[in-house]
C-alpha cells in the first residue's frame, strides 16, 4: 500500500514527498529482500528528482546477497545510471558490462553518449534496434530521436561506414515522419560544422534520456505499477439470472348451486338437455 501511495505521489510530481515516504520504510520498517526492493524504487525517485548521489546512497546502504536475479539486475542498472549522472562513466560501464538486456544496451548507449564516446554510443543504439528498420510500423517519437542520435554519433565519431549503413537502413522510415529532413541533414556528407547539423545536434542533445530509461526499467521490473487497475466487469443482461415467474393463481372453486325456496336439496342442472326430450309424432 505504501508503494502504491508513492506511485500516486510520483504521478502528480510530488517527488520529494514520495522519496520521504519510501526512505522512512527503508530506514525503519523493512529488512532483507523487501528492503532492497523498496530501495530500488526509492533510487528511481531520486533519479527523477535529479539527485543521483542520494540514489547511490540508497542502493549502497541496502545491498543484500539474498535477492532474486531480476532485482539484482534492476539495482545494477539504477546504480550505473546514478554513477553516470555524477560523472563516473567508466565505473558505470564496468558495472553493467556483463548485462545484455534491452535496458542494459539502452543505458550503455546513454552512458557512452554522456562520456562523448560518439561512435560507440551510435553502435549501441544500432544494436538496440536490430532489425527494426524491416518492420512496417512507423517509428515513434523515442525511436526517431534515438536513430537521429545514432546518426549524429557516427558523424561526430567520423565513422562514414556506420553512417552510410544507418542511412541505408532508416532513410525510408525516417522520411515518413517529421524528422525526415533532420535525418537527411545529419547523414549528408556536409561535415559536422554545418549550421543545420549543429542545430539538429543541439536539439537531440537536449532530449532527456532518463525518462525513457526509467520507463523501460519500470515496464520490465514493475509491470503491476505500469498497468492501471482493471474496472470491475458489469454483468450483461443475458448473463443475469432469470427472474422467477409468479406462480399461477389457484383456480376459483365453482359456486355452490342455489337452494330452492323453503329449503330442501339444492337445485342441480338437468344432465339431459331439453332438446333430448322426444316429442310424439303427429298423426
């Protein structure tokens, strides 16, 4: 219940209050694997609030060897992101060197980009999307920004072979969206000193990669928190039990035949109809 309340506080951007609530649980209420799990949530909130040093403190103070592999990976990813945000890019890369998940590849690309290792960052982004260029679905906003980042990385890293390969893969798909012109600019052989290239590079550099990273981590490691509660289904009319039909009213008893004046047996109808009396034949 406390974690659900913290999620609601985060949803309305009350990050400080959510962090205080979770920090109290970590410090005074929980222990073992449960403490390590809530500390991971706390670290996410601190990262969202641009406090990577506090995220590191929360994770380091709650290390526990008796946790699941899933939780261990989640904590490693969060710690690596926090290390990168405080400028320790090399240590962050070493921490996730053995991880090959989708979330780890994205984080590795972000760390390499922050370290200005442009070519390596572009290679990780291209690896992240694999055969996405073959998919008929159009690219969404996050995917277009990532592909632009990869193109800029190859250009800044002076890697024309990688840049040409990326252009061949994604030129058609990028042309379908609003970033088609930007992609054409950064993949053209005009050099990185061109004003148009610099404008696109500045725009892409300002994109917040933390939000996409935390969303991916939450979707994988906290699926219940990402899904809204399902409403209680309403029974359809045809599924409702049929109402019992009212029982038929008992048949009315026939009235007793009237008695003749002065008493005696009650009068009864003649069983033989009048038409059955034989009349004498006329002579």
